[in-house]
């Protein structure tokens, strides 16, 4: 299966007027899902997701604990707020700049009210009892159910080869979706009827009605594609005539539909290769999309950009450069090519060479190295935080880190991002209030750095402490939220 990620990467918009999400009480959705009597998945530490035009951000929310309000700025005319109720089902709705919404949790779900006191009614599958899931929820994300079936059916599952596991998983996903086809279509019909009824009675905001209508249309099309009911000419027509449900809005369900077309039409015969995990070869998928007559130019460009992102993630620098050149020749939108050239700058830079230190870049584009920074701050303790915009635990620790910075004025707090996208890094800096913190850098050579290799930095967040002489004192230090951190740093600042 290919990863469904945002396809449209045309621009990083200036942050708009923020929206505020308030929480009247704490949720009780722990989401635990049993695989076998002795094995389960859960709870869900990040049930909330904020989907924007260029990224999706998971947000922590602990069960039975009211979380502080969220202040987030949609990049375009709206973003999408999503809240999981379990590992299959979720509630989602568009959020516009300037909105103030209040979430109230109920035992079976949640309600949403705007600042005018108007409710956002739900139109999709009603409340589901603990341990039960809607057909639509399982249809859209059948992998946990598939894992349960396969591990129960094959007691020696762990001994299967990765290739055999992937082949059986795909067969089982197709079977599960075939079994759920009728129920999922009925749920979509019921949702459509509720949405239309609420609209006719003026009981639903127009933009929410449009969002729901588009969601229903695109999910139905996904079901039709999986069922093999749609000729290629109709698929092309659907894509060529598509317009977003609202200008400038995040077009999540259309993107999922287009991804399903790729998954069902092009991916099944793509060879599997071992990268960070066993998956279809993204280079072959790129080439098949490039030569396929299925996709209008705008969708072909976006799909090629997505595969280019996957190639950057796990393939060689030579592959990244070769496929970026292919993309530059094939893409119909020069604006997208220019944007991705900046996005891929860390992978394409000619001076990106192996180094025993870390090559860094600040927000102004000025390059330096970890060795130079340590030398500049000799005489002070340096606390290093390795993070990335996509790392939810990293970002969840930033409030504690900010409190430490305020308390420990003699310590240099150095934030080193392992993002592969300068734009996503800079956007996250603004969101986390680090854009004015001078000791914030993007690491340009994480895969080529001897320092990364020697210190075995394979997972983040990761913290380090350098002493006043610039020597690495603690290679795996406690995090910013640990009660050990402040006393430890204080003691080190007092040591000559």
C-alpha cells in the first residue's frame, strides 16, 4: 500500500488570522483495539490532527484531561480539524481563519459549537459502541482489522517473509473492502440524505454542507475505483472537471480519491523494495505516473511531486537529483517546479558533502556548522534539541523547553531540525515561537554526517548537553520536560 499524503505543494501561504479550538471537557476515547487476547493497540496519544494545505500535524490529547485551547492558523481559506473516536472512526470539519469553536465531549462522540452558539451537526455514521466500528471507518483504514485477521489465521505469521506478508495483506484488504462495500455505500447514502435535509432546513452552515457533500462524492468514487466499476475515461473526466469544495481549502478527500486511483491502477505490479520498510519502488511509481494517460496535467504534477518526496525520504542523493531533473522536464507548472527546487534545496545542494560535524543553515540561509557554534559559545553550557516539524513528541515538549529557557539564562538552547523541507521547518518555527530564537538551525547533511552516525541518532526527540569547553558531556540527556533537566543544567553551569 502506498502512503496517502498531501499532493498539493504549490505554496506555503502566509499564516492567516488564527482560529481557536476550545475544549469544554476531556475526551474518553482511549481507542484500544484488540489484535489477539494478549495483544492490542492503544491508547491513542494523538487523536487530534490538523490538516493544512501542505502538511498534517498530530496533536496530543490525553483521555479524561481537558486540554488547553489550540490556536492554529489555516494556510488557505480553511483547514480541517479531525478527531479520532477510535482507531477507525473520526469526526472532521473545516475550520476557517478567525473561527472560535468549542468542543464538548459526550460518551459516544462530540459536539462542536461556534462563537455565535451555532452547532456543527454531524451527518456521517452515528455513535458507535465501544468495540464497534462503522463500515466506512474500516473501509477507509482496514489495516488494523487485516492485521487482526492475519495474525489469528496464521499462528506462525512472524515467520513469513516480508514479501509474503505484503502479498497477503493486500489480498486481505481487498477482501475486507469487498465485504464492506454494500454497508459503506448505505452509510454514504444516509449521510447524503442527512446533509441535504439539514441544508434544506437551514440547520447547517453552507461551507460545512459543501465540505460534507464533497466528502460523500469522493468517498463514493474511491469505493467505485476499488470495486473496479469505473472506466479510465470516466476517471479522467472526474479529475479533469474537479474543483475544490471551497477555493483555497484543503482538498483531503479528493486527494485520497486520486491516491486510490494510483494504488489500484498502477501499484499492484510495482516491485517491492526494502527501504525504511518494505514498499513499492517509488521510482517505478513515478515513471508509471509520468507515462500514464489517466491523469490530467494538474494531478499528474501533484502525484509526481508526491513520489519525488518519497524518493527524497529514503533513496540515494543521486536518485533524488535524477528524479528531480525528470520532474523539472515533465511538470506543466513552472511555479511548482520552482517551489520544489527550494523545498529540495538541502538534497540538491552541490556542497552537501560528508562531514564529521553537522552542516547547518539558519532562517536567513546562512550556513555554519555545529563545531563553529560550539566554539562560539565556549564558556557556556549548550543544551541541544534534535527535532522535526513532523515529530509530535518533539513539539509537545516545546512549552517545557520554553520554560527552561526563561529559567536558565546561562544555558544556550540549540534547536537542530532534521526536517527535509525548509518551508515546513520555518512554518513550525513560527507555530512554536522559535522563529525569533537565534539558535535555531536546519541540519543540511543528516544522512552524511559522521556525528549523526557516531551518536546513533536514529530517533527523535533526542537531547544532548555540551559542557563549557565545547565537549559532549551527555549524549543522551533527559528531555526538557524531565524533572532531572533543570538541576542537571544548573549544576553544569556552576562547574568551572
